[in-house]
């Protein structure tokens, strides 16, 4: 990873140089195989010169300097094997000689068969050199991508852990849900709701009950016995009509006859927790103090 970081510091410069090498090689390829014959004669010496330029940029892509101290030395030291170039050692030596041991005038003065041989060997050699550089760049990018992915996964796991800790802390603070699996009843029923399948009255929604439109609709829980209660957590309907849940009143009773109002929410909400001094109650009622239809997605009751 340390090596990849060091290489990545000049990644953009190397990519620019590598693109120049690819462009010079592409022009050389087109020169060797033109769509139309050139009127001025053979362009093979020009192709070798273009491959020479491509080799220069490919070699420069592996350095951070502005130029190569010695083109011939850099070419001789290039990490290019016979297998990588699909050339034998003798052909590699001939390609390096054509690229670094000659200039344009030397190539132009060579016999046609020598020009053709130099062009072919230079083409194969330079493309192998460029492909090797491109593979190295891809490796650096791959290592960096793996690092970013690992960092991202680590961050995601950390966030998940923090969220789980937050949820666990909230649950610990609230205590157990006294309403869990306890019977409840609503003041009326306009539709049959199926929260497990997110459907109520033919509409996709997570609400678990829906009253008719009436004065002060309510939903009421029987805790089974007198319990200590101190807060009620409420999740409003999310798909629409959240304003119907306010003003929301929390009332409790020990005998189902006398009711005491403990908390009230007048502002619209998506999710809210109504707190009040710990009190004894068996029945807990959530009531909307106006004429409306009442529907909620979730209710939990806690003792602290």
C-alpha cells in the first residue's frame, strides 16, 4: 500500500505521458497501414520515428522527472521481458537498436527491408512497453480502490456500530416496551389494516389501524396489570395525512373509568416521544382532540 501511495502521487502526470505514448503509437500504426497510399512515398521511417517518440513517453511515464537523462539507457533498463513483448532476446535487442541506436535520417537511409524489419519490431516492442505501463497504472488504481473500499467498509461498520449503540442506549433508557403483544382497541374501524404487508384499505402504508372520521378518535392499550409508565413513543403515518394526528393527547387509567391527561403534542410530527412524570396505569390511551380520522404506524409505552 505504501508503494501504491508513492506511485499515486504522480498518477495524473504519468497518465498524461502514457496517453501521449499511446497517441504516438497510434499515429505510427496508421502510418504503417494507411487507408490510402501516400503520394510522397514510403512512410516506414516516419513510423519508426513515431514509435521512438512513443517509447520515450512510455519510459518517461515511469519517472517523475521532466526528461530522460539518457533515452538509450532508459530503454535498455526498461522492465520488458521477451515473453512480455512476444519477441526473443535477439529481436528485443534489434528493436532497442532501431529505437535508440538510430535517428530519423539513419532509418531513412536504410534499405527497405531493414526499414520494414525495424518498423515491425519497434511496433511490437513499443506496444508491449505501453501495455506494461498501463497494467502498472491499473494495478495502482486497483490497490487504491481496494484501500478506499476497505476504508469505506470500515467506516460503514463503524456507523452501523454507532447506530446500534445509539439504539441500544435508547432502549436501555426507555426500558422494555410495555405495549408489546398487549391487546389494543381503537374507537372505530374504517379499514382493515395489515402492517406486515404494508397495506390498509387498498393503500400501501405501514399504519396498523385506521378509524373513521369522528370526534376525538383514539387507540387504547391494556397493559394487563397496573404498571409504572413515564413515556410514550409514537410513529406517525408517513405516506400522507400526518396532520391528522395532532393535537395528540396521552391519557391513562387504572380502573378504565377515571382518566388522567399526562401529555399533549400540538405540533405536527413524523416521530415523537411524549414524556411525563412516572405514574401508575393499566390502560394507556392516545387520543386526537379534534374531529378527524386517526391512524398511526407505531406505538410503544415505557416505564422510564
